[in-house]
C-alpha cells in the first residue's frame, strides 16, 4: 500500500462531559450579596441547581442584602404565596440628606443636616409612620407605569409621580443613632428594625421620615432578616452553595414539605386522602379550619395545597401524582 492509499487518522474526540444532576425540588434561602440584583442571583442559582426552573419571592435592590427565597423545580409553584408574606428588615436611615433614589446610590438633592432634630420629634415621626399608612413608592421603584418600569422612565429623564398605596408597618423601632458629618454638615444616622407587609418600600419610609422632620432622609444600609417564616439564620451564601456543588455535585435544598410548613398550616393526610388528591378529588374539610393548608403525606411529602374555606376541601395546587 502506497502512502496515497493510507486512510487519514480520525480526529480525537473530546470526552463528553457528564451532565450534572439537577437539584431536588425545594427552597434555598440565599443571603443576597450587596451589588447583585435579584435576577443576578436567580441566574447563578440556575447554574448551581442545573435547571432553568428557578424563581425568587420578593425583589431586593442591588444595595440591599439578606434573605432572598429561591424556589427550585416544583417549589416555584409555592413562591406566589411567599411573596405576600410579611418582611423584616434591619436598616440605617441617614437624616439630613436627601437623594434622587432615596438611598445611597442616588445623587444628593438636599443637604439640610439634622442638627435640630430632637429625640421627641424623631419618636413622634416614627410613631406616625407605624401602623396602617398610605405610602408613595419611590419613583425609581420597579412599579410599571403605562407598561414601563418607573425606574426606566426616571433614567430616561421623565418625572414620575406614583399614587399612594396602603401598607402596614407593624413595627418601626429605633435601635441606635449617632451623629456624623457629611461635607461639613452634621447628619443623624438612625439604625432601625422594620416589620412590614409586602409592598412596603423601606426607601420611601426613610424619605418620609426625613420629610416629617423637615429635613431629607435616605437609606445607607438595608438587610432583610426575614420573609414570612424564612429567616436569615437559615440563609446560605452563594460561595457556600458553590462549595456544595464542588463537593457533592448538587446543592442542598429545603424539601417541599419543610418549605410549605414555613408558610402554611399543615393538614396531615391519610394514605386514602393522598390517593384521592392525586386524582384531583376534594376531601372532607377540617372542621373550623380556613384558608390554604399544606397537605402532607404520612411519608412527609407535600401532596397539595388545600383550600379549606369551602364545603369540601379543594386542592389548589397538586404536587404528588396519582398513585
């Protein structure tokens, strides 16, 4: 055989990389780092969980840190209920300085200082912003105005005025305060704990506190400590989740049943009730129970969310297949 008759060598193929298994269905409570958007965290979690089916319950501004509840797989169907839960924040409000965004990322609009703010006046202003109030959201919020986000309109040079909306501030407690100097002007930094209903803007609370005291106000720090039953002490950093993937090939999640328990009262199901729900049937209601309950099987699996307000207990969302 001549050299012309020799067959060319086949190119060596790179080994096929084995696909990493997807994370189980469940929640991950992430401690969102500063500078990240909530969408950034979801994008990273999709890679870590090896699935596109990832969502979050309640946006945090890039400046803010703390609890961001992430749903993976079928757990994304629970997020709608978690979004409406109360939130708790630790925050620092700087009185005497107003900004375009009502937080430290905006440009300074007023520098009136807080030399004349008295303790009694501060306590009175805080009390007036506690309870059921009407709040005008920050103009750079994500609320849509004629189909476009308010912050996008502001960035485009428009003046945006949003309507006031009812919210409830269940707790607004000053925990510490100190005087500092900004550009030669004394201002007052106030640390506070805020517990509020969903839809409350802490930036707007800082702005309104400053206005009530006759000076500006904005946030310099915001950390979310709780969303409903999901707390910061159960949160994981993105770095620790990366380490879990490197070590185990998969991230740790809060199982569906445990995730549901943190939000809903529980109805313990019998095996027959589990079968019935798998086929979409209704159950005998739980006596005087009302509202949405988590139906948990004897094997500690989330079977369905149940509306106990009807004559028959009706499945709202079914998680377990018929068996």
